[in-house]
């Protein structure tokens, strides 16, 4: 990345912090029980379900959002949600995530699940902790357009220079060990903040990690151009809000994608898990991501040669999933074995993470991502884990 691009990134970060400062002030003012305010008409009245699905805090951000005008639009991905790429008036690249909804004769949204995904994403992206974090993709605005028989919902996001982690790995297989380490720490920093805010991602995988130019202020006081990549989490359509240490009710993991799942995930059970297992689930999958970063672009994980049969694609994934369910942590042993060619300093770093994440028993995993970061920072192994919580059978 050129020095010029780096300066741009730094300037954008400073502008974001200034803007957030004024939003925080405006928000405090708005949330005070002062005289009744005049709300912008539209969003809630067009969309009664929004008030059901989104807290007032998020609604406030939506009301205040001024969507950018975007031109030169091209399609990145099509589906129930379409991802497009364009430029705003200042020429900045931007991602446009759009979902169309239709209404039934009673005026209710037909595609309830899609609407819920959209609302979970907006709720996370407008969360104050998330807005201030440098390892979660930035939301630039939202837009709500009436269609003939429905609504078009739009989220504008900052554009990731190198696409998702899977794409990045296929074009940058030769990145250095310190660059890989930084990507692992970036993901950990984003995830740790989410968990601190009581948010669980629920669908961590290489396609939901975006790679940008530039440093993350969270880790780099002294930035070196050599380390010029930064990872940020995206796609919060499968996320959950909850309190990590209460059993709570069961929740459904809508988007978890094998092999980026923990052993307790069972798709035959529609991916249902007690709320308290969401944090250990994310922690396990973080280990899977770190393993993938360590191995590079092998697809899906390039470990067929370690099994007795020749495995490809789905059969490799099934084999991995079965291996995870052995209580003797056979999966961890396999993952560690694949690191034998990694230089020693890197191997120790990865092994420490894998040992405190890829464990069959929840009690053997790090209790929090923060604990793990402490461990990576030279803290003692013995302090882990601090909670004893058995996986229920
Ligand atoms: N901000 C972004 N910058 C660049 N590419 C993005 C961005 N957001 C999404 N994408 C691309 O679109 C893909 C799908 O986006 P995502 O938010 O994960 O939606 P979905 O819910 O369809 O999985 C990502 O894997 C990535 O390749
Ligand atoms: Mg995704």
C-alpha cells in the first residue's frame, strides 16, 4: 500500500472518530426525556415490524442516517441479499447491501426471516461499541425505498480493498508470519469487543472477515507499511444478543457454516444451542479461523492427506466435523500436526490459540477471547480456563 493510501486511511479514521463524537452528543440529547421531538416521518410507519425488531437506539441512528449518493454500481454477489459496489460523491468505494421485501394483504412482511437477518445486521453495526471499533466493518448509512408491493432495504458499508479473507488468501498466499499474526489479532480484537457488548457473531468464517489496507489503531502504535493489512468482521445477519454466562433459552444459529462450527453444533437439531454456549461456540470457530490463516489458501482446509481415505470437498468437511466430536481432542491433535512446517515462533503462537479454542469440552476452551489475548501477550497458561461449564448432553 502506498504512503498516500495510508494517509487517506488515517484521515478517514480521524474523521470517523470526530463524527462519532458528535453522534454520541446528539444521541445523549435525543435520549433525554425532553420535549416531544419531531421524528422524520417514514421508516416506522411504513414498516411496523421495525419497531418490534429494533431497539429505540438503533431506530434513532436510522432516523439520522443520510444515505450517500452512489454511482458506477456493479454487482459483487447476488442472492436474497444483493451486494453491489459503487462510489460516493467524494469518489470513495462503497459496498451496497440490498434486500427486497414484499407485503401480504394484511401489510405484514412475507420474508420475515430475511427481515430479521437485516435487522440483526443493522442493530449490530449501529451498536456504539461496534461503531468505535476498528475491527468491525463501518456502516456508512441506511436507506429505505418503497417498491410497488414492498420495500427495498439498503445498507451502505465501507469498501474492503482486498475483499474477504478467502479471496485475500488466494491472491496473497505469501504474506509474512507477522502479517498473519496481525490478522489473527485483528479478528480477536473485533470478536472480543463484540463479546464484551454481549453480541455473538454466530457465523465466523473466512467469507465474513474482510481485509483492508492499513493499520488497526487497536494494535499498531507504530505502523509499518510491511504490516499493511487489517482484518474486520462483517455479516451480522446470524448474530445474537445475550448474556454469555446464563443458561437462558435455546437459540438458533441461522448461518453457521461447517467446517467453521464447534462440535456442539448439530444441523439435525436446526443448529439450536443454549444461549450460554454461543460465546464458547464463537471461541471455537475463532480457532478454526486462526488455523485457516496459518495454513493459507488451502481449500477447504487442505488436510485430506492426514486421513486414511482421499477426501475432497463435502466429504472432507464431514470427516472434520466427525473428528471434532471425539472427547479426546483428536481434532486439535490433527490441527496441531498440520502446523509442523510453520517456523517455530509462528507455530508456538498458533498452537497456544488452537489449544485454548479447538477443544471438545467447553470447560477446556479459553473462557473469553480477552483471556486468550492475555495468554498471547505472555500471560500464564495456568490461568485458563476460569469457568467450568460442561457441554450439556
Ligand atoms: N464492505 C465490503 N467490502 C468488500 N466486499 C464485501 C463487503 N461486504 C461484503 N463483501 C463481499 O460480499 C460477500 C457477502 O457479504 P456478507 O455481508 O457476508 O453477506 P451475506 O449475508 O450474503 O453472506 C462477502 O463475503 C464479501 O466477499
Ligand atoms: Mg456472509
